[in-house]
């Protein structure tokens, strides 16, 4: 293969990949969204459905992306092109890689603005800039933070600089070393905040909100929320996991590593809930605030509690590190492609990417102030970046990835990379060919808002789609039985 012509740098070990991939998965959305939707849709009942969705959609797709990366030893574009050529297929399939790489870059273009909020609030917490006596006061602080383009631009620029500084140092010296202390540090701060919450007076209520088993609250809307979050939380179809997988040593089990990342991501999200909601309940606040929970309700709650400044600072420091670990993963695909294809150093690739990123993110940042009226079809630059990536590019990219792996490529490609026993391999292949695509189609339809009726009312159509996919799969790629026979013969 072309990928073997020159050695590719690798993670120092499985632990490095796990921390990096978990850091990519644990972002700002995980800190507030997963705990809230867990409590809203039945607590422990929602968690069980979410874990089932992770196993049915998230884990198979993530295994596929990692296998693509390790087999192709390159960025999403290069890795997919090499793997499809190995199978004798058209290199046009590398368009999936282009979309994944572009998707990650576009997400980061507006994500650095959101990440800048956490850094700004860390500074405000340290300097006493979050004084207020009501949620309305805190809302005014948040609006003032966004209304000033110099202020908001400074913090988003800082996130961009820190991201490029880390990525520019390389996979081992930059990314791996950074996540080796940022992720344990994040977990330690969560543990301290949970300990603080135990004595806040609201821990029992928070625990019940998050983990009580209430199957009656698990509506069809909750099932869709579990399915969608299971896909988006693992940073799938954005180029990050595939590129990280290209640095994974050959002797590392993709299946075990993927399961470890999925479990770690879920545990951290639940820990975030146990850290946040005791403070919210102890102060009689509404847990359904969404982003406002982080930037309006929590700062007010910390003010009212003993040692609130200390623990508020810990919280926003944790939030800033979660944002940074996600940011460095989103840009790695672009930097990797530039290094591999343009013959430039990693440092040059990083800062060149950073300049383009800064220009686009500045337009996204101005959507909150000077450019609020720069709209197309009622959407600002920030809104369009969010809409195109989360509702179109990620679901389509994920669907293309599993269709390519399940129906187009030679079975030997993934059998060699995953190195699973016959039964687990058959299970993975069945999931990739039928279950995961069906789940992604549902996510795609829901994200576009094409239907607003209940999920339960859709089951005849979904069953028909599944039957059609099975029939099509058997017609186009009847390889499962020969693949298992070949595997047993090894």
C-alpha cells in the first residue's frame, strides 16, 4: 500500500489514544446537554436506551472510522482513498473523507467562539466579574460579553492560538502530552465538584433526577434524543476519530479501545451531571436551562455558596479544558492532510490552518454583535456553520462511511484490522450494514425536522427501510458467510 512507503508517527500507547479520543468526545455539549436530557427523559431508563444506541450506532461507526484510519495511515482523505484503492474501488469515494475533514474544520470555526465563552467566564470568576443578584443580571453579563466584538474576539482568538500551539507540537509532544494531564485533571475537578455537591444540600435530589429509573418519562422524543446524542457525542464523521485512528499502533485492539472510549465518555457526562445539578437544586433553580444553565444559573449559584469562587473557578477551568481537548481533535485532520500532501512541516501546517480558521471564526464571532444582521435565509454565519455540519454533513458522512465499509470494500480489509472472532465480526458487520445506517437515517430525518410526529408512528416505515436494506445488502454484497468461513480457516 502507498501508506507504507514512509513510517507514520504513533501514539505512545493505547492510553494516549483513549485520552485523546475521550477528550474529543467530551465537549461543552456533554457538560450540560447529556445530564439534562438524562433527567428529562427518565434518568436510568434513558441511560439504558442511550447505551443501547451507543452499542448499535456509536461503537460500530467509531470502530469503522478507526479501522479506516489505521489501515490507510493518513488523514480522512488519504486514508479512505488508499483503502478503496486496495479494494479496487473508485477513488471518488474519498469525497467522504473530504467532507469529514471539511466538517471538522467548519465545526471548529464556530466552536472556538463557544469555547471562548468558557475561557471568558474563567477570567470573570477569577476577577469578580460575575457579580449579580438574579438570573436576569447574569443574562445581561452574558449578552454584554457577546456584544463586544473586541472582548469576544480576544477569547476566541486565544482558543485558536492555544489549539494551534498544541497541535503544532505534534502528535506525541503536543496532543498526547496535553491530554495526558488535561483529561485526568478534568476528571479530578469533576470529582472535587461532586464532593462539594454532596454537602450542598441538593445531591440527593440531583442523583434522583439523573439516575432514578422512570420508564414512563422515556418518550419517543427521548429515544430520538438518545440516538442522536449517541452519534454526535463520539465526534463521529468529523475527521477527528479517523485521523486519531491513523496513529494507533497495530497491536492495539480497536474493539476494546472503542468500548473504553464510549464508556469513559458516558461516565464523564454523568459525573458532570452529579457535579452541576446539586448546586442547581440546592439553590432552587431550573435544571432545564440549556446553555443558560452554565453561563447564567451556575455563576449565580456559586456566588451564594461557601467557597463558591473557588469551586466556580474549578468548574470553568474544567469547562475550558473540555473545550480545548475537543478543539485540538477537530483541526488535526486538516493539519495531517497538509503535512502529508503539501510537504510542509507540522508547525507551518498548524499556523497556516490557524490563520484561515481565525478569519472564518471571526465572521462567526461577529454574528453576535456587528454582523448580527448579516443573514442568509434568516441565518447568521454562526447559524449556517452549525446547521450545515450538525444537520447535513455529519449524518451524511457517517452514512457514507458505513455504506462504504459494509457494502463496497473487501471484507478482508476490516477483518484484518479489527481482528475479531467470527461471531463478534459477524455482529459488527451486521451492525454496520443494517442497524447503524438505519439509525443514522433516523437521526438525519429528525435533524432536518422533516417529520414532527412521534417516533412510535414511524416504525412501519423504519421496518420497511430495514427490510429493503437487508435485501439490498444481500444482493449487492453477499459476503458475510464467505468472510466467516475464511476467518475460521486462518
